[in-house]
C-alpha cells in the first residue's frame, strides 16, 4: 500500500435460490467486513535514523552530530537572572473575584424595600 489512510471492505456472497412460487431469488449467503489502517507514510515507518539527512541538518545549522549528554545540558554561559513566582497574582485575582461575586449576590442595588417576611402562625393553645 503506497497511500496512507484507513481502508474498509465489505464483501457479500450472494446466490440464486429457487423461490417458493417458482423462479429464482437472489439471497445473501455470507457477509464479511474488514478494516486496515495504514496511518503513517512510508518515511515515518522507518526504524533506523536517516543519518545523512541529520548530518546535513547539523552542518547547515552549525550543530553537531551525536553530542555527549554533558554537551546537551551545558548552558554555554546562559543563566537565569531572576525567578518570578506568578502564583500569588493569580490567587489574589481569584480572591478579589470571589469577594466581588459575594458582594454582587448579597447587596441590593435597587431602592426597593425587602419583601416582608411572613409571621409565623401563632401556636394554638390546646388544653
């Protein structure tokens, strides 16, 4: 398969059978379903690295091929000048939004008086 993608197949075996009233009737004797996925192009399925292309890319970008782990993790003079924690700002913003939400839900903004509450029914005195 040269093209990648998902392929499915449905096959049916049909046969002519004599009908009860005479004549022939076409019936399905068997059905089969199949599915194949070829999800990657051929160049992605290669198991070995393309060394020639990697060496050419390293040459063009002034890099190296097969560096040691020490070379990979060497900062080469770069350093972090300041580490800033951002979480306190987000916590403060969340707290402010929470308090604003409580304020908006609890404070009346209209001049209407509150609805009077119903008086509890008087307890009847039974001897």
